[in-house]
C-alpha cells in the first residue's frame, strides 16, 4: 500500500513526464522515500511530501545535510537496507549491529559510497526539468503571440495514437480522437502547370501516412483541373474522393487586393473558402502546395477537438521576424499579433466562421489596412522589395552575410493576420511542428529536436529546396523520398470502411477476373486493361491556335533511353509537339532536371510532355500514342516515332499540303517517306537532292530495307525519286508508314504492346475506314541508330512472345471483320497470302 508521500510524489513524477511510463525509475525513487520516512520527525516528513506535491526540487541543500548522515547511521546500524527490512525496534537494531573489524568496516564504507552514488543519480533524475509534450523546454522562445493568443502547445502531439491493448489500464496511453472511418477534408488552392506538379508530392506524403478516408477539395484553374482530374482518375487510390471548384469564378472576389507574392492571386482564394466549399462542410484542413507531411494527417484533424470558445482558426506562429518590423529601417509590415501566423497550414471551422460573417470581417479589415497604407504612400513598398542586406549579427542565426534578395509580402497571409490582430479570440495556436517553415531567416530549428518531433514541413520560399537551413539536407531527403516514391504503391491500401462505389475500379476488377490466368498469353491480355497513372502537361505549355486551321502537331512516344532525341527533334520541328513519356516516378524527376537544364527545351513552350507512369512488364506503346494524340490541340497531327528526325521545314510543308490536298473535307493520310542511317553522326540532308545523293552513296537507306521490306514497300521509293506531285498508293499487308491525318482519326489498338504489329494494326484500320494514302513527293524523315530496345530483344529471343503476338493479330483481324463486315475480309486474305 502506498504512503501519502509516495502517492504524491508518484503523481508529480507522472506530471513531469507526460505520456511516458517510468515505472522502474519511480519504483527506485519510491523505495528510497519509503525507507527514509520512518527515520525523520513527522514535521520533516510533511515537509518532504509538501515538496513533492508543490513541484519544488526534491533535495534542497539543507535537506542533503541531514539525509546523508542519516543514511550513514542507518547502514552502520542495520548493515544495509537493501538486504533486510528497516528495524522497527532498538532490540532488532542491536541484534543486527555488526561486530567491529577492519574488513567489515571497509565493506560498510563501500556500501555507503554505493548508496551515496545511487542517491546522487536519483537526485539528478528528479531535479531534471520537465519537457512539454511538443518536445521543447517550458522556457521556449515563443514570445510574441504566446501570451495573447489562445494556445495549447501540446495539442495534437499524441492525438491519433493507437490505444493500448485491451486490459492495459495505464494512464500513459491516450485513446485516439479520430474515428477509423471518419473522412478527413483537405482543401488546396492549385493553379497552373508547376503547382499541379508540386501538389503531387504533398498528396503522396498525405496518402503514405493516412489511415482514414480522404476528401480533397481543389480550387483550381482550368489547367490544373485538367491535369489533376486525369491524374486522380488514372491513379485509382481507394477511399479518396476529389472535387474541383473553378478558381476563375472566384477571381472577382479577391482581384481588387494588390498582390505581388510569388503565389499570385490564387493565394488569396483561401479567404473565400467559406463561400466556395459546400455549405454543409463544417471543418477543413487548408494546405499550401509546398507542404510535406511526416505524420498521419488524422493527428492534425484531431486538433479540432481542442478548439474552445470562439476559436475558429488553427494556425502556427510565423517563424520569421517579418511582422516584428525590425528587418530594416522603416519596415512597415501589416499589423499582426506578435510574430503573426503562417497560413501554409490552416484549420478552419467553417460553420462557425459563417456564423461570424467571415466574408464581411476580412473584407472590412483588408479595406481599412489598404487605405491606411495608401495614405502613407507605402502601398507599393509593402508588396515587394529588391533588398540589400549588409553583414549583421543575429541572435538566432549568428553572422548573416551580405546579399541581394527579393522579399515579397503575402497579402493573403497579411489579411488573415490583420483580422486576428483585431480579433485574437479567433485563433487557436498550433504547435510549431505542424508547420516547420523552411525559408531564409526563420527560426524553424526551434521547433524540433529530433525526427520524431517533425509533423509538417513547409518549403515557403521561392528558392524551395535551395533554402538555407542547417538541417536542409535532412529535409531535402525527406522531400525527395516522396517526390520519387512510386505512387502506384499507394493503390494497394485496404480500407474496411464503407465508401462510394468506384465504378472504374469495379469494372476493371470484373474484366480482369474474366481473364484466364492459365492462358500462356495472360500477361499480354492483362496489359490491355491496365490503367496507367498519367500526369498530363508535366511542364509549362503554351499554344496559340493558328487562324488558318492548318496547324499540325508532331506526335511521338518515348522512354528514358531516348531522352537525348528531344533537343534534335525540337531543332528540326518548330511546330507544336505532343510527347508521351513512359517513366517511373524517379525517372520523371530526372527528366524534369534534364529539361530544365536544356536551353533548347526551355525555349519551346509549345511542347506538351505527358508522363505515363510505369506499371507492368511490357512497354505500352499504343497506349502512349493514344495519350499523346488525345492532347493534340491542332486540327491535324503527324504520327511519328521518337527515333526519327523530320526534314528541316517539314512543319511548314505539311501545313501547305493541308490546303493543297483539301484535308479538311477528305479522309486522307499523307505519307512521309522514311529512311534510315547506320551512322550516329550524320550530315543531315537539307534537300531532297542531297538525300538522293546520300542514298546513292550508301550513307542512307530506305527504312528497314534489309529486315522488314514489306513495312514501307507500298510507298514506292522508285517512283518517289522522280515524283514532283503527290501520288496515291494502295494498302498492302504489313504496311506501316508514318502519316499525317486529321485529329479525329481512330486511336491505336491497345492490345499490342512491346514490339510488333502496333502500327500495322492502326494503318489497317485507317484503310478499313476508307482513308486514302497519299505520298508527299518532297517530304522525308530519317531514322537515327540506337541500341535495340528490351522489347525487340524479347521478341527475337522468346518463342512464346511471338506466338502470343500472332494470336493477338488473329483476334484483331476477327474483330475487324465484325466491325467492318465483308470489306474487312481482305485483311485476313492478305495475311494468309503474305
């Protein structure tokens, strides 16, 4: 049974160490207290217990003077209380007193020294200052808002943790606040090509850690909506719902606010979320696109349960000195509570905000502050500066060297802070580990001591990964982990929660279940139905339609090993290009770095790069072609391959041919003759005359003349040598020319993957739809040499591969007969005769 003193100290011990069980340490402390209590007067015992309950230091200097002699007397009398119980009478004490002797005296001295050392260790343990749940010392550096804002530094730190096993009644374990199947709502403002690419890393980090269903609310422009809707549609992640809201309709709500922050006008749209999001949505987590999660978002969602009174906004204190107004002379920031608050992570209680008339509140505040700035001629200065900072000493950062930099005010964040300044009761301050801000001149390192302290990382600087921070390598590695993480792995999660039926996923599973897994060609058949995650317009894209409706887009597909062809093709073809790239997540980042480091590629805004992420064992060549074709914005497209360099001026030549051959009103496929060279370094012919000269000299050859003559034989190269006008050719078996067609031509058949029959089947279908094949007399393209692809190697070495390809060909021909009737029988006859 515990004594009153022991119970009080045990309570104090647990308060010193919240969320942790130090049973062994407390047992040691309690045993020493229980032994000593009978040896001291009652008043002294009361003093000790009072010290425990009052959270004072357990051993005062005066108490130590009495404590050590008492222990010495005790050991000399009893012979050590660790072996025997404390004597309760003088008779027991006398019977236990050791007889004199040098050896026994030496042993007693050793025991006394051991006990003294043990008590010194215990004293150090008990006098150690308590740590707050956030992992920081109580006397932290949160001045500013801490005394005036409603704050709970421990909020959410242990929320969402798993409950202990049944039967464990320890107070050290807290029950989770968020139900297993509770849907977490996340709102993100995302606009443009770059933001659409950046937000994927945020989504990956959230999906990786989450254990709850998610509902994303994206406020997007038309570009981001096209990209993200396609991405989530092909991603097919379970228990995830996505809704889009048109940002263009909201521009009028915030366009009157001057803004030069790098996030642009779209950053201001967080102010109108109460009006934008569904009226029945009560709470939402709002995130910037440059956020990376290092924990389950349910922990942050659980913080809503900590809101009290009229608190409606959950924010982390700003970790820079911006709002303190001391960065330079005459610095006049917007008003803020202390250091102000960063809006990269926001918890919004939407229902309460609507009742408080949030729309009216922030508008009046913004108008008042903007008028004040205009009246003092500071409006422009408070938006953006080109600032020169000299060498200076900083108490937090040490020596800050001179540098030239641009500092921009974040009007969206300024308005939030101005409202909070006027209404401090609205704010619930979050612990700073929920928004570790990695921008220059921040004190973000005060928010964490080790990895376990990190929750959310915010790259809130235009420099992003190049920001200066002493732990930036660790943060960069964490970011790169999710940047290059295989998003397909996030499809595999299992959720036992009821959710809306995903018809695409259900249909896919039904189709796959109908396939015979014992079929030798099962993998080929399965590939046809595989849904590949697709990210359209991976880089910035700009296209201005021509007024004459003759524009042509070059369409091609490639993998990582053909990346070096991009610059050459861009030099040969000045028109728009649509490319489908088959890459892994890591390879997509390699491509991004390659493209951003290329002056040729960066100078071309009319090239659309569409990433189809790897999955399965075959190269989905026809799927890639279809993806590139679907993103063509011009009336016509030139269906090429990445290994071919078109002749200089082919783009303009094809546009003229559109008019000459009345492509708009006829179904024609204009054939561009294909040649090849075996030389890696080729002096590209500038004209047909030069090409014929190199053809005669053996520098060039007709394409695949030595291995697959039938593929281009119907082009009739002998006639082309002397032709000056376009001429028509007939379809023949295995004909696979490169053609320019209208955008509404049929897509490629997806059953053909890897090597073999992928273009042949498409040309066959064009002929079935009565396209005319017309050879252009002054057009040509040249195939550049490269190492054999992995798929062609499998085709040549694997007999089963060839057998399956033949089976797929027969099935395609039968399908053609059913679709096009009697006219399609010629394809089966031609195949049998070939």
